[in-house]
């Protein structure tokens, strides 16, 4: 049984997903909660958190877990990578066709079966570079 068939698309999930897809800033659950409250004023933060988890499980959104940072969400479920600013924490998309020098040899971890992967590049965004004189 697929994950999509385990959950139905409730009206709350539809609104959360629609609001998430409107932005490309990879918001936190708290930021999504603020956006969704414009449409559903009485929704709880817990409901938003639970539904974001379900939407991720359904494959309709991506959950981005960067060590040491708040979990962020992406309304684009297509396979792509991300880059996170180490200064301000902003996240942007990096599409596979722009990454040419990455190689992986499964032989190096022969006792493992790789079932998925996610790549998160670390860097300094343009806004932070401009704020410190571009160095």
C-alpha cells in the first residue's frame, strides 16, 4: 500500500499545501502556520505540524532537516538539492542539472543499501555577502 493511499486530502491539508507552494523560501512550520492562519484563523500550530509531516509522507512536500537548524519545508516534491546559508539560514533550490562534479561509489559502503539521498550544500547567500562587503 502506498503512502498516498493511507491519507486523504483534507481541506486543511489542501490549504497548507497551497500556501507552501506559493512561496520558494522553504519556510519553517511556524512560518507556514502564520501563512495558513490568514486562510484558517483558528487552526492550531500542532495541526500544521502534523499535516506537514503527513504531506511529506505522502510525497507532496519535502521536509528539509539541516543539522542544528529548524526543519524547513519545500512545496516542490520533485527531486532536487538545496543550499543553506550558514549565516542567515535561508535555503534555496539547486537542481541536479547544475551539479556536475558529484560522484558516489556505493562500493565504499558495501554493507549498506542506499534507498534515497538528499544533498544540502552550505554557503553564504548573496544578501549576507552584500551585507559584509562581498568578501
